[in-house]
């Protein structure tokens, strides 16, 4: 007889990157609430924290290297690979400086951290879960978000490749594609849309919320709940998948 179990992360070492943002903070809170030992990093310092935190600017080569060494020390069971930045510019005006910055963090550093965690899990000979944060932008191009869309498409592709490579080691690799999530980053995004689309501040945010099939923007906890599932044994037969947490924006 089937008896559904509850999600339990007791004793699991979980690493969260991009910890200072709304999604990162919410995921940390959910992980800790279910017993995880949380390590976290961001380029900004965070005050009043209860978890193990280190500041790294992953676009700086020496700091990325230090972060990778740190990962080998903490030996995570779960990675929530969330650090990313956003910028705008169409194919006609998105410059190579923006390209280097977005690909430097969203793809290069993302890959290096995923690889370091995977190597640690293999060395420890224990199953693990890697959760990469993609975006609905990774499923389709957008006129004003060329570089960002491309970086998140790369996240989805690397997730699939890594999942197949690590399956023999019982390491699951999945991605979460958030849609429009009401986080502090959206204030920055809204200002960029106001500039490029000549809208009033706050107008784009209202529009995208109404355009979601469910009728409203998501919350950081919506993404965190999906991360809990993927981090836990409840998803032990799921790998190489991208779960869309977007209110119905992307149909797959």
C-alpha cells in the first residue's frame, strides 16, 4: 500500500548560490525549516543570518577559484545553483561587454560550481541533487533580452547533459524555470523595460503579472517549494528535467 512520505532534508548539506536575492533567501529558509545544513554565497554581504555564509564575486577569477575550493571542503549533498544577473538589449544593440558579464556569471561560473559540486559528490560516493535555476527566458528568445535568454537556454542544455553524465553516480540534475517572480530584482527589470519600451515605472510589472494565465506574479516561495521537492528523496526518479514554475506561461 502506498504511503506518501513527507519531505525531510535532515542532515543534508545544501549549498545555495545567489543567496541575497528573494528566491535564494526563500530557498534557504525552506531548506533550514526541513533540517538541512545550509551553506550560502553571494557577492553581497548578508546580515542577521543563521547559516554558513561566505561572500564571493563569481565574476572575479580569484574569488571563483576560492569558492570552488570552499565547495570541496563543505562537500554538499544538494546544490541550488541560483546566482545570475539580468540585462537588456536587442540583438542590434546588446554589446559584447554585457555578453561577457552575463555569460561570465550565468554560464561560466554556473558551470564551474555545478562541476565542483558534482566532483565532490562523486568523490564521496553518495547520491546527490543538483538544482540549476534557469528561466522561462531560456525556452524562447525575446526581442530585448537576447543575451539573458541565451544564457538560460545554456543552463537548460547543461542540465540535461550533466544529468546523463552523472546518472551512473546516482546524482540527479534538474532545473527550475521561474516565470515572473515578485522579487527585488524585478524592480531593476521593470526600470529597464521602462527605459527600452518607454513605459512608466511599475507599468511593465503590472502588465506581466496580468498576462500570466493564473493572473498574478509568482512568489519566491513558489520556486523554493519546487527546490525542496527536487532536493528531497521524493524526486529520486526524476533527472534531466526542467520544471516550469511560471503560472502557465510556458507550455511544454
